[in-house]
């Protein structure tokens, strides 16, 4: 960005716009070194409108008068996308299995209320390493590191996540109700409220049928401030070997048309930030085309597909995005 528009260390967070008040989401904008900024828009995958496109909401966000001036005269250097494991303490899986452990964001150690997770990743890695070291000293191998989850429950990290446990459940109830109740939970009770909320549903269960949803008209990209997905995708340096087996498959090839397209207007063509899913020949013989080579490994499809028909596995050969400065 232009040097005169850059303030090293400046951090901006927003909530709401351009999303409606019933949809959880917001933005971040970080002024980094070398006149660079990192900007992104988060959309909770519990949204209900099948016509919503998280990518297009990000493009709309950049047009806000308080935001767009930062980008005047600047240029893109990188693009990426990912799903954030923001469920909190209530969503943590079992942390250990024979011969391994889940740490950091793989497990879900994110403090969503603070939008911070690096410190949690470091601490969980330390706890797992200490448990592994003790097991090796004892001559153990290929069993479960039961000392790791026990140490987590006794750590400051557990206390921090426990204080933030109600943030995401409250915010899933809408911007205004969520903001009010999070304020009561975090400011008045300081995270020690005498209740623990739970998630009411999985994110793939929330979409309304297209007959009950309002269409969303997104403006065409101008190529200066707003862009199309495939142009942005070229800035992710995504690459997969052409002859590798597809890492994205369908349990039932008929479901995308018979259910997703007919009932939900084909949401996979909107929630994917890389243009992987594309309905072709819609007027004559509709079918879902999977452009797996575009995949940036965000895992959104694995989460949001309403019928859980998409099978996502890690591609061979280490293919995928190659993010600079991200």
C-alpha cells in the first residue's frame, strides 16, 4: 500500500456489515512491515441463506468508505482462504490417540473472542511435547499420551478458553443479541458466568431451502478494488499434479443436482473460495464439475455441504497453496 496510508502495527477489527444482523462475521485488517497489510473477512458457516457467498461478501466489505481508501494505489501480493475452528472449548475433540495427539488449530485451540490462537498453539504443543518426553523416558511407545489432556485441563490455556466458551454460541444468535450477551458474559461476569452454552446444530444443517431465502445480487468486480475468484486464486500459488488421483470425491454423484441444486440453489458454487465446484449445462443436463486443481485446502466444503456428500482427503505429493507472507 502507499506509504502515506500505512501505519505499522495498526490493528482494525469490524463486525457485521456487509452481512445481515442474523449472520455472524467480521473483518480484520493488520498493518504489517514493508508497507503491507493483511486483510480478511470471516463469515460464520452457520449462515442460513444459500445464496450467500463468503468470497463476495469480502469483496463488498472492501468497498466501505472507511476501508477502501487503504487500498487506493496498492496492489495484491497474495490471496488465501481457510476455515477457522472457532467452536471453542465445547467443540474440542479427544486430544490423543495411539501414537499421536492433536495440538494447536488442528484441535481447535482458538480464543475466538480475542481472535488469537498462536499462543494457544504454542502452549498445547509444549504440553504435548512434555507428555511425549515423559512417555519416551518411561520406554512407552504407540500408546495414548493421557498426560497431555490432563495437563491441558490444569493449564492457563484451559482457563482462558473456559472464560471464552460462550462467545461463539452467543454470536451465533445474531449481531445485536450476541453483542449484548457477550458483553454481559465477558465484561460483567468476566467469563465466569454460571452457565455454559452449547452449539445447537452443525453448520451443514442451517441452510434454508432456496424458496425461503432472498437472492443476493453481488456487483461485478472492477479489477482494481474487487476481483473475481479465479483471478485472486492465481495469487495463492496453488498447484496440484495433473495426474494425481482427485482428492475431492462424492459419495453419491446424483445428490449435487437432485438435492443441492434443486433445494438449495447449489450452495457449493458459492461457499467455495476457489471456484472448485461449478454447475455446468444447467439448462440442459445439469451436473456438478469439480475443479480439484483449484483447491486451497480450506475445508469449507467438508463443513458446509448440506448433505455431507463431499469426501475431502489430503492430496498426494504435498500439493496445494503456497502462501507468501501469510
